[in-house]
C-alpha cells in the first residue's frame, strides 16, 4: 500500500524550453496515473509553459500536457498562473483544469497557501530586458554543463537574485499571515527552499529545468521537499483504471 498524499506541488516546468526535464516528468506523472504515487490533489504552481509558442513543444512536452489532461478526470488539479503561462482562460479550456492566481487548501488541520510568487518580484517589471538577458545566460550555462553546477553557482551567487528571492519570501509570508494560513508554497525562483523559523512556514518547490528536479509533498499538514532522481524512479506504465469503477 502506498500512502496517499493530501497534495503534490510542482512548479516551473517550462514546457517548450530546451532545459525542461519533460522526459522525467512524463515518468513521474505515469507513476501518479498508475497509483505508484498516490495523491488527492495536484497543484501546478506556475510556469508550466515557458512561452505560448507551441512550435517549441517536443514530443515529451506534449505527453506531459496529455497526462495532465487525463489525470484531471480523476484527480483535483489546480493550475496556478505564473508569469510565463499566458491566458488563464486558454489554459482552462485546453486542459480542463481550474486556473487560479493563488489557492488555499487544508491538510491535517493546517491552512496552506500556494501561489507562484512573481507578483512580489519587482525586478521583472522594472528591468524586463535585463531579465531576458539573465534568462538566456542562465540557459546557456545549463547547455554548456549538463550537471547544471555552474548555472546553480551563478544563480546562488547573484546578489540581485538573492534579493528578489528574499522579497518573494517576505511578500508571500506576509500575505499568508493576513489570510490566516500556517504555511505558504511558492515557485518562480527555481530554488527549492524550506524555512520554518517563523510563525508562517515558507517553502519553494524548485523547478523541472535542472537535473534532479524538485517538488513538494503535503501530508497531514507536513510539507517536504522531494528530489526526483531518474535512476531511482520506479517506472511502471500501465493502462489507467478509474478507481470509481472498481
């Protein structure tokens, strides 16, 4: 028997980007579809798309969208709007999922807020061209080094990135506190984080554009950062069985 999670939170997949780890995500979603990983809810916490140029989507990128669509018939899926995601209405019609700017839910008697976090990133609005240049440079580093070590070092050593990350954390925690939530989960920074040193706990689910992608699991009010390691994944691909029909 596998423990059924209250929620599973994935962010920053960036379908359409060359660094998207779509192949790994396809296996992971198949694990959910077949019951190897069991969850009552999936939250896609922003930037599922890199852009709305569908010509950039490769075979595995389309498979991810297909699996999300199939899973939405049997699992409660909420897509939280990110700064790369485009039209809310289009996403909703495309995949048949609920699309929100932020989402509150309960686990183990604890209120949890999920939002992408870009609304607290002032740098994007003030310096759009510098943001694009930084994104291109970051992706170039990832291409040059398949382990993504240099890209991570550059990001974590950037004072601008660290300041933006801190502002997102502060803004998200303050909003969660106002809403009476015990924890808040963000994405956007691509940096998996867990901070429990204040009244509102802060988590970031990381991303699926680097090796060993990360995500969050929620069970009985406890939130944990998980790493997806392809070599250790239990790969089972079976026809989907509707639990309600059993």
